[in-house]
C-alpha cells in the first residue's frame, strides 16, 4: 500500500541506500519527485514510458557503480 518514494524513505532511514544501489523506475516524473528520490539516495530515476535500450544502459551503469 505504499508508493516508491515512501519505500525509498524507509530504506534510507534504515541505511539501506548507504550500502546498496536503488534505481527508481516509476510513472511519476515531476521534477520534485525526481529530486526527492535522488536526495533520498536513489542513484538514478527513470520515468515511464522508457526506451528499453536506454533503460538497459542505465541498469548496467548502476550495476557497475
């Protein structure tokens, strides 16, 4: 029952984002939500609809991070 930002807030509170990479893939794309996700520790934010080739490149970048 929670959205991605709420989950990211909880992950950030327990320090999960300090040790793991979180990439947001979401239908929400307002600037404020992108900024909040990045501020909370997401290493990237991709909004739907997305280009599959771009998404795969972003995922590879996060894996290599």
